[in-house]
């Protein structure tokens, strides 16, 4: 039986408050709990989206801005990061002080983006798609704000495929990470994490929803025995 709500406005309210509360320890726990592998996953996402200095990128569920900064360092392009949690955005703004360029962060809802149609050349969301209240509503918004031929990249947790690695990972994910969370932050936030993955879409379902939203040339890549998956799509005729 689910301990948490996994769709709708109540889920969004919980997620918003949770990330506001854990913002100060978020980066540290990510590094400790993943042994730094999360950085490799994010770098892989950046490598798969080719931009130029003139490109405009929207990073949704930006958190403290790691993916946004990664793209900025590689392309020095125009970047906007949005997140539903104000405290995460405030930390991203502090980190942005050491960068000199067109990079901005705003509090915002992925399902109600305030940008005009056809505003961005690429849109990324890393480990935040799973936390949305309505996947379909968000994907419709993502499609709307992308330019023609714009790319979408979704990096998200998945259930590992390896028969020998899966039980090891599941024990670590369900038992050890909540323990780390309870020592450094809100324990329930890191109980929500593995349960949210259990209730998340399959790889095929994510691809199907991307297709329904209008995206073309959809593909995905698994990393680290299938613990994380990168989905790529394109807004095209």
C-alpha cells in the first residue's frame, strides 16, 4: 500500500514542501547516496543535447541548477531554470553568482509554464518528471514552449534490469538511503524517493506519453544497470 500520494495537486503540494525543506542538504545527500554517479548521469544528458551559443534552454525542476550550469559551461548559451520549490531556486541563484552570462532562475510550475509558445531550443528535466502531478499536462506544456525541431531530454530513475544487481540496489535504495536521509535531512523525503520510483511509469509508457504529446524520434538510454534512464525526443513535423 502506498504511503504517499503519487498524482494530482496533493502530490505537488507535498513535493513542493519537501524540496523546500531538504534544499540545504539536497546536493550533499545526492553525492553521498549515489557515490557521485548522479553527476555522470547529468553529464551524459548534457552530451546528448547539442546546442550553440545562440541557443535557449529551459531546465525544468532545475533544483539547485547543476544541469543548467553544466550546459552554460559547455555552450555559454541563454538558460532559464524553473523549480516549484522556492528554496531550491534561491540556492541556484547563489550558485549562479560565480557565472557571468545569461542564466536566470525562477520559481514556477512545470504544468503551468509562463513562457510563450516556441520559446526554447531545448528543454531538460532531471529526476523531476517523476514528481509531477500530471505527466500529460507537463508534456503538453513542454511541447508548447519548444521551438520547431527543439529537443527534449528527460533523465529519470528506473527499475534496474539486471537480475543480480536489482536486489542489491533495491536494498540500498529502500533501506540505506532513507537512513542517510534521516541523519541529514527529512527521513520521509527519502522514503518517498524509492516509493515514487515504484509508482513511476515504465520506459515504454514514458515513450508512449512523449509520442502522444506530439514528440517524434523518441529514444531512451539506460545507465548503471538501468538505475537511470535518459529519454530523448524532438518537436518536429
